[in-house]
C-alpha cells in the first residue's frame, strides 16, 4: 500500500445551502452506516470551473435545479482534510489522501418539494435542514475541523 503522504489531494467543491430560515441542507450518505450527515460536495472534473462544479454537484446530489439557488458567497481560499488511515485505499479508488475544497454558499429559492435526493446516482439516504450551530457535531469526526473553518468563512451570512 502506498504511504498516504505520497498521495495527492482530490480537487473538490463543497456547497452550503441555506433555506429561508437560515438552516443548512445536510444529507445522510448512502455508502456508510454511520449516523453522519454532510453538505453536498464533489470532485472537480478536469478543466471544470469550481462554481460550475458546485452547481452541477448540487443538482446531482439533491435534484435541485440551478434556477432555484442564488450564489451568496465563495469562501476565500481552499480548505483541506485528510482521510482517516483506515479509509485511504478504499475511497476514490485509493488515489487520494483527502480533499482540497473550494466552498460556495447558496440561498435556496425553492420549496422542500424541489429537493429530490432520488437522483440518477443517489448519494444520500435522507436529508434535512440543520441549524448551523449544530452542524459540526453531526459530521463525521475527520471532517469536523473543515466544517468549523467553513462555518467561520461564512459566519457573516449565518444567523
């Protein structure tokens, strides 16, 4: 097995989606039995613009059409996390040690009925709106530091 420090980080985006009440969309992943939630995220395809990736990933994971969101902010800089050692080699075909992410904050303009996680390639088994202050404790432990950084980056927009 390759030593994880020799592996690169996967270029990725993350999406914080706020509803009218200031709550954040979180989904429960299909591929884990953990009681863990996360915001939509996904890999940037070669040559793809990060904002375009964020809009594409949001649609792929939530079924939310691009006309039902409006961009509020893009977090400055990039955020990074490492996978726990027991997941390296199992996730992303063993090519990456973690992710480097660009984060985008969107306002959801639609109704809850516009959220359809039963997409062509579903990633979530359930979804809900979460209070931003409760977000970090609902996330898998290895992503908590990253989520704290994202919340700090967008704090001016959160109630």
